[in-house]
C-alpha cells in the first residue's frame, strides 16, 4: 500500500467506530461564560490613540 492509499474496508470500519463512540466528543460549550469585563485607566482616549499610532509607526519601520 503506497502513501495516500487506503483499504476501503478499513475506512468503513473506522467510520462506524467513530459514530458509535461518543466518549471522546468535544463539548464546544464546556467553557462558555457570561458576564462583563471592565477596566479603569488614568490615560485619556487621546493618550491611548496616540500610543496606538506610535506602535503602528514602530511596526512599519
């Protein structure tokens, strides 16, 4: 059997086992959280926007 080839009977058996076995299923909602995030900063919006501009200028260099 060469690279990339497969035995069709093995492929069919593999699919049946995967469908029957849910023990390793991933729950996409396991770590969902609801809430709010807030922070306080003494910097003004103008200061923060200015710093962002500086950072972008540094990346361009």
